[in-house]
C-alpha cells in the first residue's frame, strides 16, 4: 500500500528566526507547517541544511553558512522542504537572510 501523504508536498507556513545574524549561519531554525512526515531535504535558497523532523508539523534545521560558492536555480533564499521529489511552495514567505541580506543581495555585493 502506498502512503498517500508521500504523494503530497509539505507545506511551510512559518519559520523562526527570520535570518542569520551573520553569514556564518548556525542558528537552529524552527520550521512549521504540515505534511512533514517523510521529508528528505531542507534548503535555504540553494544551500542544503541539516534537519530533524520533530513532528508532522515541525522541523528543526540548522541555518547554513553563506559562502558564495553554492549557486543553483533557486537563488531566492526561500526555505524549501522536500518530500521525495516534491518541494514546498514558500512563495508566500519572506526570504531567509544572512546578516540582513538575501542570497541574491549577497551575491551581488561580492
């Protein structure tokens, strides 16, 4: 029997804090939403992150370090949660920031 929940993308509704205080990252970020059972990836823009699924509605992730070398198609600094090949839609959420700047802003400055 196939788990129907695995066929639906997770939904991210909020995360806290709103960004890292510097480009070093390292903060524990609490991500809330629904459908987190079975999540196999968390990203901050084009950076992958270490994470723990606490429950179907909560994930704890470690904010990655911004280093300017990890570039991908998703450079908008949105937090994404992946379940299989299905990514969450974070378009309604603010972008993650490092020292008050998004990944795109940091790239433009360096």
